């Protein structure tokens, strides 16, 4: 997993209108510039906000990416809950779910 790369592309999409335009026109071309696993690339393309959350993407980055991809606040929160139900606990990052 390359959490840094996932967060990097999301960060750059959140900040760069030109990159968002290129992403809309050629998502595969934009994502090819990053070292992503197939799972990560697919989650970004769909977008699968729940999976991105489970992968460990920082919530500050993820909420802006979700808004860019058309998610309303309640839908964003529900997508994260569904992500944990569907994909299991958060795997990495500051939201990693650990057990005793």
C-alpha cells in the first residue's frame, strides 16, 4: 500500500483546478504519475470514499476530495461507515483501528 501516494494525489487534486480538469478528462493518465496499487487507483476513480477511508486517507484531505467528487456531507459520513462495514477496520494512518 502507498498511503503517501494516495494522499499526495488527493492533496494535489484538492488544490489544483488544472489537475482536476485533467483528472476529469484522463483519470488514468493523471493516476499513472503516482505509485498506486490497483486497489488505490480504483478507489480514486470510482470514487470509493469508504475504501479510501479504510486505507487510511486523512479525513481533512478526504472530505475535500469527496466534495470535489460530488458527495454531500451526510453522504460522505455514510460512505465512511459503509467502508468499515464492507472493507474492515481502518488499516493505516491516524485513524487506524487497533484492538487490544
